[in-house]
C-alpha cells in the first residue's frame, strides 16, 4: 500500500506541474521577437481592407472570407501571386466539383453524402502526399461548405449564386492579403534572412563569451534572457523568409548553400543555448569555461560574411546521457559540418530550390499505407459529423465538419495538441470575444468606424498569438471562432443561440476525433517521428546511389534536387513534431520526450551527411561523372546501411553496430580533389551510427 502511494504522489506532482509549465511557455510564446510586430500589422491591415470590401459589396460567407486572411497568410504564403493563384484554383475546383455532383446526380441526397466521404478522403490524402498540404484542407473545407447548402432545399439558382459568391468572397480576401504583402512586406527577403541569422549568432557569441570569462551572474542572465527571447521565435519566421525567396524565385544574395536545414539546425542551437544559459550557476567550472570559449569563437566565425571552416575541436556529443552543454556543442557541430559554399554564383540553386522544380506530389507517398489510413480517418470523422448534424436537424453545429478538416494531423500527439488549442481558441474567440461583443458592444455600435476598431483589436490579438512558434494555432482559432460567432451575417447578431450552436459543433468534432484518432486508430507522435527519420535515411540512400546510377549529370542533379527538397522539409517537420511529443499522455511520456530529442539529433547529423553528397554532385564539371571503384563501393555500402537502419528504426527495433567496421582506402582520403568529401562522408557516418545506436 505504501509503495503504491509512493508511486502515485510523484505522478500527481508531475500532472499538477504541467499546467504551470504550459502557462509559462505560453507567456514566453507571446513575447515580442524580431519581425513579429510587422507581420501582425500586415494581417490587421489586410483584415480591415477585406472587411470593408466585403461589407460594402454585401458578400455572404463573411466569416470564412475573414478567416482565409489568416489561413492564406500562415499556411500558403500570401507573399506570392503564384501561391495565391494556386489557392484560387483549388477553391474554384471545389465549387466546380460541388456543382458537378449536384448536376450529374440530380441532387441526390445519397450522392451528396458519398461525395462528402470521398472529398474528405481526398483532402486528407492531399495533406500528407503533396508538397502544399494547406491545399488539401482548403479543398475539403470549401467543398463541405458549399455542398451543405443543398441540404436547405432552397431554389437552385439561389444556391448556385451562393456558391459563386463564396468564390468572390475568397478572391477579395486573397487579393487583400496579396496586396498588403506586396506593398508592405519584406522587400529583400534574402537580406532579412541573413540579418536574422546574424542576430542569433551575435547573441550566442555574447552569451558564451560571458560564460568563458566567468562574468557576474547578472550579466550572464541578461545575455541568456536575450538568447531565450530570440529562441522563442523558433524557425517559423526564417522559414517564411525562405519560402518567400522560393515562391518568387528571388536572388539569394550572400546566403550559404543548404540554407533550409541550416535554419532548423540554428533554431535547435538557440533552444539548447537558451536552456543552458538560463541555468546561470554562481560559479563556473574551468573546463566549462574553456568549452564556452570555443563555442563563442565558432559562433563568431559563423557570422554572415566571416569565412567558416569546419572545426574538429567541437564534440558531436557523448553516447547515452546528454547535458545541456553537450547539446549546444552537438547542434553547433552539426552546423559546422555542413558543406561549405562550393560556388555560390554558379550553384545558386543549392541555396534555395525554385518552387517550379518541386513536384506537386511527394514521390511514393500515395502508396504508403499510413497516408491512406490518415485519409480514411479524416473521412470517417467528417462524414460522421456531416450525417449527425443533418440527422438531428441542427444546422448550427456545422462547425463540427470544419473542425475536423482544419484540425487534422497525422499523429496522436499533434492531434491532441490541435484539439486542445482549438478548444482554447474557441473559448477565447467564440465565448469571450464573440459573445462578449454580441452582448456588450454590438447594441451600441452604429458606424463602420466602430466595427473597424473592433476588427483591428481582434485581428491584432489573433495575429500576434498566431505568430508564436508553439501556440500559434490558438491565434488562428481565436480568429475563426470570433468570425463565425460575430460575423454570422452582414448585420450585427441579435441572438446568442448561434454562438452556443457553433461551440457545440466544435465539441462534437473533438469527441469524434478523439474516438477515431486516439482510441480506435491511434498513432503516437514518436512513431511518426521514427517514420520520418526512417524516411530521411531512405532519402539519403537514394542520394548516395545517384552518382552511380548510370544517368547523365542533368538527370542526376534533377533527382538530387527533388530528394533534397524532401530532405529539408522532413527535417523541419521532425523538429515541429518533436514539440508535440509532450501531448501524448501515455505511461511512457517521459521516455518518448527523450527519444524524440535523440531522433532529432540523429536527423540533423544525417542531414549534414547527405548534404555533403549533394554538394559534391553539384561541384562536378559537366563532363565529370566519376565512377571510381573505391568510392563507389563506399557509397554502396553506406546506402545499404541506411536502408537497414531505416527498417529497424521504423519498426522500433534496436540498431546494432555494424559487424564489420567501415574501412576506407587511405588513398581516397588524401585525394586532392575528393579527399575532403570522402573524409566528411566517413566522419558523418560514424557520428550517425552512434546517434542511431543511442535510440536503443
């Protein structure tokens, strides 16, 4: 009995400490970071312009149109006319599909129901099998919105016009977002991204220089606080600038090659450095001082414009336990072992890959069982909600279907994370702001000016929260919930029943998704991370075999570009997934958190290994496609080893060290042309083996 109580008390203490930890994390998430105010104000301005146009033109679906300002600006960048037109095409296709289903089936109710099941399944597939996931949720959201109009049994011409009006509403929202972004957005994204990198390395150098000099604790704490504040921004802002360069195919300036994985590595370095710096002990061990001095020197050399050479003094980290300073050294080591600029002017595409070279579908994704399963789960939840709200004749809970479509992710932890955030956003935006405005503000508002002021306040709050790295989804749901409650029509709401109904719809969707995703068909986030890491290893195996595939150089580079685009996105996605692991409240939660960190360390090491190969491929002259037997044997060996490790990692099996150690001909290591490449290949593989073995 006493043992049982002793086991329960620590668990209870952990559970009660979680809310306090999340409150602290939320407050950190709301702190101002470079670029946050500017992006927030652009969203506010676009929202006000769209609201004035939609009200002036008396356009229906006001709530959906206003929410698309946030959806476009956050998920598919409104900074590019190309991506905007892509989104417009998806909406047009959804409406055309709706009208086609109605016409071809003579508006048969069974056909409408089956079409919802099919479209939501396709939407789920688009989310996980394409390089533009937001298009899937947009397609499903628009289709389910317009097909539900035909359940009202209104005149056909009125319903067709309503569908086309939705297209017009979307165009106004899209145009407002693009207009504001082009006029007031960042003029030189490459320079802005370089400046963001400089700010981070300067802050890191200052922090570790103070530790190296055993500065007073107050100075160290101030420097650590600055690093922590910048670290809170995460990788989202820098990735947004990168996406702007890609979408517009802009000049990359002085950015280094492999900038996308470098962004992820730098964000991870900032997190580890902030955690180390905030420890702030009273005295510092002399050995720690020496290590901090080396870190400060390396951060200074990584400043933009300063020549960088790989460092052999930094350790990638020991096996087993991993102190915070070890984590800092490991993250910095991963950055320093990335390939250097081989020819920035000639190989500009090694910095950013133009979007026109990225395929729409992820190669092989449509044949993966887990992607099919995800589409089926989304379809099951959405179809159930669609049937339920029509069966009980309660159209006010139609938000249940949209909740399923905009909340769906491919792992249990991420699903729970979004469900919790959806509920919090609904309470804040729908209950406090929406109902609060309905009760206390709308009865006293008699001009468009007051409506604009209210919209500016709500849009600013939502956009500011949505600009955070961890709790950004709450901001999106604050905006969505407020709009569906307060902007039900073109006039001020006079009843509270719509707000009640929409909140009930959200709760019904949460219950359905919890049942399907968490109870009937669960997939833990750590399992998704293992699959993602296995995918990285398989991508690396393909990269390693490209040179010896017998293809010409143009075909080899085309294949390398597709693979490295997937590699960069998968690495960034794994870092995001790692933040969702704590939301898997299983008995092994703490072990999963540690395992997620280990997977991320191994992923960053693998990225450095495979980018070494990609850089070598691009450095070859046109007539060169070397097939030297020694290096070919080495690459074949490593490629086969990657497949073995990928299979074991995906199956949660231990990865034993190689039975026969890797041996390399010394002549290959000292070759004047490719010797350095071979040395990097062998060294990064050894580090990767160690980190993968640590997953055991």
